[in-house]
């Protein structure tokens, strides 16, 4: 069976979220075990350590980062935009090399969030938009789901 999806590695059970814990979802892990998905973490690909200080996009969504109008800042105020962009580009390159055009990504993440992301204030509030990697994939024509969309059956269409 050919690879169909690239998925956020944390959803597949890898302990790569900012706090060093997985965000495993059985339905995503199953895709990996069936050989239908490849797992990768854009933040790790970009060179960020595990664990790491949490980060959010300040000044807009991921698409604004690519336009140079927003930045990714960690909770301590460090600009980590370059790591997020480099990781997103590698995530995209891996998927394209393998002919993958679908992704299941971690909701709310500054990298992988689809549709809604944290608002940049570290308050837990959400705003419309995609994370840095999700915005790049969407701009390249990928079909995107969050783990919630996928599990609700939207991914089975």
C-alpha cells in the first residue's frame, strides 16, 4: 500500500511535543502501522530540541509568517521563526518526495495547527489560521485534517 499521509509525529505516539510528551491518537498510529502514513515533526526537523520552551505565532497566522508579517516567539521571548520555517520546508520536501498530498496535523500547534491556532498571547485563546507548516502545505495544495477532524470521520470521505 503506498504512503497516503504525512502526519504530525506526536499524533503517531512519538514524544516530540514541546513538553517532550506524545499526543498519540490511535487512529493516526494505526495509519502508520498499516504503512499508509509517515510521521515527522516540523519543529524537530527545524532543529528545535525536545523538550523545548512553548512557542506561539505573534502578529498573525502561519501564512503571515511566510509573508514576513508575523514571527514565532517562544514563551521567553526568543524569536524561533527560522526554526519553524526550516522545519516546515523540510516537512513539505519529505512529503513531496514521497508523492504525499494529504496530512493529519496536531491542532492548535504553531507548526501544525489547521484552521485555528493559539493567538500569540500564551493565554490559551485561539484565533483563525494555520500554523507555519500547515500554511505552507495548504499553499501547495495539500488536503489537511486535524486529529479531531480525522477522528470525527471527516478524513474517511
